[in-house]
């Protein structure tokens, strides 16, 4: 089983009427969220989307393409990283023409599944559901995996090789610069000294976002339980968010995650 950040994207402008943000700007720091008693559905969905944009920006920034952030969009028309969009909508009222203004993006994450980008030469690649784990009680651990944080370039290389055994053909996607980002935790699950699972957790915008979850020969329930426990230790008390589809969504819900809203990924 494997769930990757934008795992099905082959490779994603315009600002709003405010002055453009500076390149490389980060999303506004927000008060860490806690659990159900003070987190409503709307706020949690917004935090999940902003967290995902923060993570995409971090990966692109590590390759020298920081992108531009506004209150409505994250956009990065210059990068060509596999699996990462060039535009992400941050508010539900962003229009298709706003996303496509000035350039024709190769891939767009329509965070609210509201756009029609067909007239701009894009088609739907996949649909998914934003999810969140919002209760202190995590699913019971039922495996003998030991989860550790990757701390050096060699470990990161081994992690990526396990995540994408055949390689991506264009060099490493995850660069050591990410390890210097205190918000980013690359987590490796070991069994009998072998790396058999992994997930990336990114703590930003009041939540912990998980992505790039993979496991070799592990039941989905065990994989999700281990990943949630490992991510939860990084920022105890914060909701854990992400997105999934299909059988991976069912596994996430079985582990206690709840759906927040639909998203859609478009590609040229």
C-alpha cells in the first residue's frame, strides 16, 4: 500500500487585487489548533489546505523555486517537479480565469473541487477527500514497527528509494534542505532493521499534515495507526490532516480520520 503527495500527478497565477506577495513568502503563522472542542469544520478544512500549500512550497523551495503566495492562491509557474502542482487554490471563490491568468499551468490542485478548467486545456486527473484526525485517542498500535526521524542525507536517500523503488529518473525529489526545516519530519518505519514504511509530517498552520505514506507488506490498519502515532508525537494535541482517495481513504477513515471536503487535481 502506498499513498503519496499528489501521487497521481505527472507534474501545477494570478494574484488577487492585493499587492503581490514576495517570492518565497510563507503562510501566515496561526495559533495551533486543538481538538474537537475548539475546531470547527470550516477552520479545519482551511488549515488542511494551507498546510498542504506550505508543504508544496517547502519542497519547491528546496529545489530553488519558492513560488508566490497570496491570500487566495499559491502559485509557482516555473517549476517542473514531478508530482507537485503549479497552483493551489486557498479560498473557495477563486475562479478558473484567476488560476489560469498569465500562464497555462501544467497541474492545479482545486482545493474545493469547484473549478472548471477544461476550457483552459486541463482535465481531471483524480478526485480525493481532505481528511482530519481530530480526537486525542489514536488507533491502537498493532505492529512491531519502530518509527524514527530521518536526520541526514544518507537516510533521506534510503527513505526515498523505499518510497519510489524504481526511482523517479530525474534525481532525488526530496532534498537534504528539507531536513533543516524544523517543521518537516521525514519518518521511517523499521522492522527487524529494515525500512519498510514511511510518511512525511509537516507542522504548519496550526495542524500536522501527513503525506507520502507508504508501507511494504503491511496491513493498511497497521500502517495508518503507526503513521498517526508517529506524526502525533511531533505536536501533541494538534489535529492531523491530509487527503486520500479510494481504498486509502477507507483505511484512513477506519483509523479514525473524518472527511472534510472534496478536492480535485487537474492536469494538462
